[in-house]
């Protein structure tokens, strides 16, 4: 994206009210908001429910279409749609991960994955939708395989983090799993070539120019050769890897620190998300949203990022999650302790 | 009764004289008067220690001086002093302070709770836990812990 001569504005399109407690996460349904398919968003909350919001094609405004309740008995901490958009996975402090099937707008809980000792904090589908990862306060990362008839089988329990695991995220094209933790590290997990065993192939800690406090979230660019992470240490870090080597089947390709963005948020950064067009959004406990873009003035081989836009007071309280729409409509959703979800549109004027 | 207590014989100090405030102690979100140090102190001074029948003020776990307030920036920082360096109750005390301030301050407020520098053996670990809001949220969904917190907070509402 060429941002040199343009002024950008993050315009609030709508404030979605419906949750009765803090909203922890949001997830855009894949392949919606494009080709005449209305945009669909899920949000999850401390009120133990998940809300499904759908954009009206006529008015463009979002309406609450469904409330998924009476399944989780505690906070629903995160949610993610399967790549096909048919299934929604929700991770809860009640130690379970629920799988919901969308049958023409009716959501039915078809499976409840049990195994974590206590709070499940994050859930992520791999690119093909065949694997699901979960993580939690019990310091473990679980990998589940989706079998025919919507059965789930635990294929691996990964121990390695020394504190609770805040988020799991699959690589956008490879079956390589990333987890970030209260122990200040990011771990990279890959499957052994010979056996079906998963193991940790890399740990990105402070000695690798990594974070010095809890890492709350991470996200990949579309190519999958860069990753961005955010932390309680008030920084956002960008990491890179050799994607060609990765595509040739080498699961041990190392990730290296590329740059650190600091001085932009003055309280814990909870969320970071990379758009298809290359814009990094961050949301933090300072109630603000920031957007960053790769700087074209950067020296060759040394990418640098510049602040594209800052939105102070994006919410009345902490911003817990930011997520770009999966299509090119430049919509950003944010979730906050103030109990609302906001829909933003990024517009530019030259 | 005293067996197994972390600090069986804490020093008990006197309570500070209550200074009259011009505004009522209850926070009115719409009142123009800024929130100050004394107001914060009044909210938390009567919280009961988790293992003794004394208030946090009487045990000098909190003092007025250990409170920093910036009303224009909506920010409060409380540094408390556990009665002993290895106090395993430090996280419970911190949770009590956070819950009380969450309940009585306007939602725009950011609250940082920490143990005073040099007063706890695992200071950094305690501070990290107290300020991880996900852990705080999870703790507040634990009925046993909530009962414990509510019991400690009860005298502060009298």
C-alpha cells in the first residue's frame, strides 16, 4: 500500500451493543462481506455468551442475529471461525472449547472439547481447517484433529511454556503453530517428519531481541513470511522468516527479530492484527488503536514501520481485540472492556 | 487458631483520624470535584486483612502516602506493604484493593496495584500477576476467592 501522499482516517461506522460485560474477542467470518454475501462477525464476552452480528445489505448497518448462550459457564475468552466459515470454535474459562455449527443461521453446539485443567484462553484453526489448537492457564497447548462427522481427537499435548499460554495461532499457509505466553516467550511448534509427534522447534525470548513481559497476541501477514507480536512491555515486534525454505517443507526455518515499535502505547498492548493490505492494527489498555504500515523509505533488507494513524479514545475503556475484515473492505472490528464492539472503516483522501 | 498463619503476630498501629471531607465519600460520577488521595484512602483503609481481624490501615499495609492519583489522567497507583516479606496473602490483598477500586471509581479510571519496592521476596512476580487483567478476571470467577475478597471488603462498606 502506498501511503506516502495520503491522509488516512479511521471512521467509526457503528457501535454494537448487546454484551453485558467486557468483550474479549472478535472474529470475522471468512468469505463474508464480499460478492453480495453480508459481512458476519462473532464477538465473545465476560457475560459467557457469543454474539453473531450481520451487516444488512440494504442499510449497511450491523444487527445482532444470534446469541450463543447456555453452553459456556464462564467467560468466553476467544472465538475463531473455521476457514470454510461452517464452524465456530469458542474457548472459555470454564476449561472447555465449544464447536458450533452454523445451520442456516441457527447455531448448534456440536462438540465440547475437554482436557485443559482450567481456563482455555485461545483457539485457532489451521489453514485447511483440519487441525485446531487451544491453550490455557495450565501452560499447555493442545492440538486437535477434526475427524469425519465433526468428531475431534486430541493428537498432541505440548508442554514447554513455564507460565500460562495467552494465545495460539497457526501459520497462514503451513501447519506450523505459534504460541505466546505470560512467560515472555513465543514458541514455534512443528510436526516431526517421521513420526506424528509435535515438538518445539524455536523459542523466541528476550535473548532473541524478544519481549520482556507477557506476550498477549500475534498475527501474520498474508504471505506468511512476517509475524507481529504485542506485549505488556508496551512494544510491538515484527519477526521474519525465509518463506521459500518453509514452503520447501523445512519446518525448522528460524524466525528472526526484524524491528521493534515502541513509544506508541503507554499501557499493555493486548491485540495486534495484520490486514491483507499490509496494515498492522494494535489495540491497548490505553483505550487507543494504532495503525502501522511498512515504511517505503526503509533501507534495503531492513524493513521499518511507521505510524499510519492513531485513534485515541477509540473506546471508553481498554481495547482487548482488533481484527481486520477478511475481505478488502477495509473494515476493522474492535472489542473493549466498555462492553461494546465497534466497526471502523479505514478511508483515505489524497 | 493462630497455627499456620503467615504472620502470627503482626504489629497493629493506630487508625488515622478521619478528616472531614467537603464532598460525600461515595463517588458521584457526575460531581465536578476531582478524586484525590484521601478519597482513595477512605475507600480502602477499612479493608480487612485476609488473615487478621485488623484493617489494612491498622497493619500499615496501606498508607495515604502510598497512593498516587492523577484525576485528569484518570490514573491511580497504590503501592501496599505486606506485613512480612514472604506474605503469600499479597496477591489476595492486591485483589481486594483492585476490586474495591473497580467498584467505587468511575470506569474511566486505570488502576495499578503493586507491592511497595523492596517489601516482598517475589515482588516482580506478585506485581505481574496483580496487573494481568485476564488473571484477575479469572480469579473473580472463582467463588471461593470471591467469598474471601467480599469478606475482606465488608468493613470498607460500613
